[in-house]
């Protein structure tokens, strides 16, 4: 069994929905496990007023009985409360013809021969990430059973970066950290980030940033060096790049490796009876040769500033072909804290996929036993 899924649904449509196939049986899964993740995604300083309308919660439609997965497809539904405000609007009332630079509007409308940009933006909206966060919540529940855990934080907003990195502390206080507005480990930087967001609101502008995700306790050997399409880093990067507004991913020391020599860029190998093979450094971010190497997987990704601006950029009207200002409507000013949660959840699905590729299993018991047996062979 290998996890795969499809999402459907529009930002102001009736609901978002998703069918997840390949979830092992006998995993404890409750509505609240998914709702917690959905609510984490909604929070964060800089979000728009849409988040005041929505209190995202899931309806578990199938694949779970008495709080346990059955191995059958898990289907989930997340209602859009805002649908009530949209369902009676006429075509004319929703018509948008002035594409926003940076959004899917122009290419989407031309390619699908749509005269109303609304038909593009409803689906290209980052609202879809609510569905993917729900899938990640399910993947995380499975991986929790194997002691694989996920942590994320914000390390840059609008050019203000956080030099503090204390994962020991973060792991200990993750519940509290999740309640912070910016999800940044550096208190001083957080204050500055908040000011920068306020400034962006005043300037009718928007902000992006950088997030970092850490995955702990990943067994050595997920992915393979033997074929380009079996590499864990490639799959992870592709999945992360698919998140709306993401423009780059780096694994481990990433782009800064360009400034180093080989002697300082790699992680020396050690052995002890208790730990087996291990590294004392983690420049590679837990992946070498397309395979997990037993260390924490660490990656960063950059989200561009949101393209819906209250003081819009120049564009061309699709209907008249005349120069205009892009259309504007309610949006977020900065959704980087939220993006860190989404990246965590999107990564969880990818890690689960590779865990299942290697260890198989229809039930969580079979999966766990296969993993435990393998771990004995690599000591
Ligand atoms: C989002 C919901 C959207 C946006 C945002 C993400 O709601 P609305 O368009 O009604 O305000 O706030 O989407 C974008 C920023 C975008 O560019 O598409 C959500 O639920 O995360």
C-alpha cells in the first residue's frame, strides 16, 4: 500500500474534499487529529479576514470506523463557510478580467479559454492547502506510530531573519511554540517581523519568507540512488514546490554549500554500539545520494509575497486588452507562518510514501514489524 491522493474543491465553493488511498489499517485516527492541523494552518500573524469567517473542521466520510483506519480509502470533506456568501452570486457579480501579476490568473485563463478569472483563482487559491494539510495530518498519525516526528518554524519574513536555531528547545515546547503568532524561534526577530507585517498592511503590500522543516527519526535508506525518479530529495523538493507561492527549496546547508570546500561540506561517519552508524554534523540535511542517511531531514523553502495587492500592479484587461491595474480583493498580507505548517504536512505525505515503498504493509502492525526487522540488519 502506498499513499496517494487527489484534492478537489474551490476557495469559495461548497467544500474542499480529498480521497486518500493507501492508508494502513489499525491506525488510531480521530476527527480532532485532523482539525488540530487545520486550525494550526489557519493561524498566524498577517492572515486576512477570511480566517475570521472560517473555522476549518473536517468531516471524515469514509475509511475510519470507531476511531481506527480500516485500510479502505479515507475520504475527507472540509466545508467552506464562506460559500453561504457566494452561492447566490451571479456570473456578472463574480466577473474578474484583470489578471494579478504573480498569480495563476493570466496563464490559467488563456490556457483554459476562460473569460472570467474567477474560474481560475477559485482553484488556484492557497485555500486548497487546507485539503493537503488534512492529508498530512493522516500521514503524520501513521508516521507517529513509527516514532517519526515533524517540526517546522519560520526563519525569515520580508528579509528579517532569525539566527536562533534550537531544535532541542523547540521539540520540548512544540505545543507552546505552535500557539505563537509567527512560529519563529527568535523572540527579537519575531517582534521585528510583526512590525514589518504591519508596515506591509499600511503600504498595501504583501510579504513572503522562508520556512524550515525538520523530520526526526527517519530510518536510513528511504529512497534510492539507483534511478533518478526514486530519489527522496527530488520527490520531497517537488512536493514542496507544489505548494502555492513556493519558489525554492534547499536541503541541509543547501545554497550555502557553494561557499564551502569539500572538507567542510560533508558529514563524517562514526560508529558506536548504541547508535550504530552516525554523523556528528548534518550539512546534508539527512539525505545523501537520494537516500535518507539516518539523521534528521532538514529543508528550507521560500514563499514569495502573496500576489493579491491592495495597491495593485499593472496588468492588461483580458477582454479589452487595455492597460489597467490588476483586480484586488480580500487576501492575506503574509501567510508564511501558515506555510510552515503546510510544508510540514506536505512533507509528511512524501515521507510516508517512501516509508511504504520500502517497508510495505497493509496494516500498521505489518509496517512496524518490517521496519523493526530492517533496522536490525543495518546496525
Ligand atoms: C486562503 C484562503 C483565501 C486567501 C488565501 C488563502 O481566501 P480568500 O481569497 O477568500 O481571502 O485568503 O489565498 C491566497 C492568498 C491566494 O493567493 O490564493 C486559505 O484558506 O489559506
